[in-house]
C-alpha cells in the first residue's frame, strides 16, 4: 500500500473497521446456519429410522441427507476460519481499535482537506506567485 494513495489507504482502514465490527455477526450467522442444517439432518435421520420407506424412497432420503451433510461441512469449515480470525480480533479490545481506526480516518480526511486549501505567506520575498494567489483569494 502506497502512502500517497489516500483512497487505497482509506478503503483499507474502512475494511479493517468493518472486519473488527462484523466478525461476531459473521460467527453468529454461521452458527445459526449450522443449527438449521443440523435440524434438517435430524429430520432426515428420523425419516430413515421411523418411516416405512421402500428402496427408492430410502435412496432419495439418503441423497438429501448427503446434500445436507455437505452443506453443513461448508458452514463448519467457514466457521473454523472465522473462529481463527476471531482469536486474532479478541487479542485487541475491538472498541479501542475501531475507535482508533475511526480517528485515523478523520485525521486523514482533515489532512486531505488541509492540503486542498494550502496557502503560503512569504516572509521575505513578497513578489512570489503563491503570495499573489493568496491575495486574490484563489
């Protein structure tokens, strides 16, 4: 990341802020999806256990069960990644780091604004062009 590329720096900081703020929500959503899929799995297992199924019906339930288990595995693998990231975010007090990121973003925006309105008043050589633009209000 180049320091003179303010937009890239700002985008990075915004993404970092969203990462720290959103990791708990992502974890919760994944846990809810796993729970939902586990309920589907239990339904299918009970169907196999309790229903009087012929071979075709049993095969259909088994196929659905396989699909549900694959879906569950995807969520569990993603949750494992999120929990690894959460271990990283938990090392820091999220409120402090998010507050620091917000402050850095404000400071960068202030610097950018100040750079747009930069003016100079010559101390010795009064006939400089930069002094003329200041006097004209440009």
